[in-house]
């Protein structure tokens, strides 16, 4: 099997909201959640867990700190949504505490990636052992939505705690337009980008509106990605501002960036709805998104996987061949059948994200 780097998972959110223990397998979590409302709230059953990472050769994960504004709270169960910036900061610190506690209690299972040496150590272990032998999964901490910062200066504190990449917006409005609200970049938003650049943080344009993403890429000088976004053209306008226009994709590729394809049925097919037959969306839809980006780039060096699995969706609302994250390995034969080479698959599975991390992480 080929090593895989996943550019987006909301591990802390799931642990603190639903009490999911990421050290267990997805199947064990499903058993625990039988006869509960958690699969309904999270739009699906669990698909990730440490044994599944091992089985699927998931070597590195961009692990998020994500808490949404209260205006987008989905119900009383949504305990990580915030009403003000003090509350947002406190909730973000809870997620930091979770990740630090996880790696301290189970260093044989998880380790933080804070610099290039950590990345090398993690990937070297997987390359030497791999194929069924247990290795710690590397977690690179990523802030999804900086709208809850008490001040721009707080970002410096979060950097010291381990954040290495930031998606400036989720919903939008405070700094610029997002996937739910539109507005131009303001001076505070540009100051945020400048602070990110000064700290060496990477920027994620996922969840930005088209105009915000274009402005951000013109202004920001550091490494840029779209961690978990699909091509808006293939979704025929269904996705609003959530996914990437061709203009944004071209600009991202000009900047040397990479995009992570999301295997959520709603983001793969215009025909799919909740409760659609399970065979409505297949792994070929993921390959179609990957191929779209490769054709635009002219090669396979600008696309990867940003699964977002269990980040608001899970089984069975994913392509029918996928039961848990380990089944992302089924992309390899599907891509080979589409004419992609082994080199292409290595790029898509892990090398593109590895190259991005090497550009971004401190030495």
C-alpha cells in the first residue's frame, strides 16, 4: 500500500463534542453509538480511528481546531460553538489541551508535527515499518476559521501552542467572505494575513468565497493550499461559495498550492441527497474530481486528499466502496485504471502534501 497524508480531519471536535475516542476503531465507536443520536447529528457513523489509520497507511493528518460561531450552531449538542471571542478562545484552548494530552498519553499512537524534523521522523518510521506494523500517526495542527480570535496577537500564542497552518475564515464576515457570508477583506483581515506570514504559517483558502480567496492569494506571501475543497464546476452551482471556481484553482496552482479532494457524496454528485441509494455515488466520483484538478494543472503535483471524514459526515454518506478511512486505499487501483502511474499516485497520496509541509514547517 501507498502512504497517505490526509489534509483535513476534525479529530478534537469529534472527541470533545461526541466523546469519540480516536484510539478505538471506527467499528468500536459505531458499537458505542448504537441507539444514540450521534450518527444523526454528525450525518453518519464513524469512519476513523487509530486502527483504521494503521490499516489504511494514514501516516500524517492535518488535525483541526474548529469551533463555529453560535449563529451556525446545529443544536444543543453543538457544545463547541461560541457566542463571543472570549468563549471562542477558551474552546480553542480545550482543543489544544486535547491534542497535547493525546500525544502525551499515547506517544506510540500519535505525535505532533511542529517542524521539519518531526515530519521526517514520522515519515521515516512509516517507510521503514509500514504495511501493518504500528507507527505513530503525525498530527499537524491546523486552525479552521480564525474568526474567533480575541485579537490578531492571540495567533502568536496559538503558534507557540503548535498551530502551523490557518484557514482565516469558515463562515465569513469578520475578516472577509466565507462559505456562508460574503464581504470584502478589511484591514483586520489583511493584518491577519501579514501576521500569519510573519510567523511562517501556511494559509488554507478552503471555505473562502471566490473574491476572498483571490485577494488572499494576491496579498499573502507564504505557502497556500485548499485543504478540503472540490471543483465547483463539476458541482454545477450546487455548492454556492463552498468550493473552488476555475479562476481560484488556476491562481492556487500558479502559487504552487495543492487542493485536497473531499469524499462527501454531497460534494461529489449533484444527484445525491440524504437517503439516496448507497450506490448513487462511487469511488469514480472521487477520481473524477482528482482528474479535473490534474487536467487543469497539467500534471499530478497539485492534488491530494483532504477527507474531512467524520467532520459533519460519515458512513453511509460517502462513496459506496468506502466503509472507513482505510478504504481510501481503493483509490489506487481506480486511478491506475484511469491511466495514472505509480508516480502520480504517490504524488496524490502523500508527496504533494509532504512537499507543502516541507515548504511551510520551521526547520
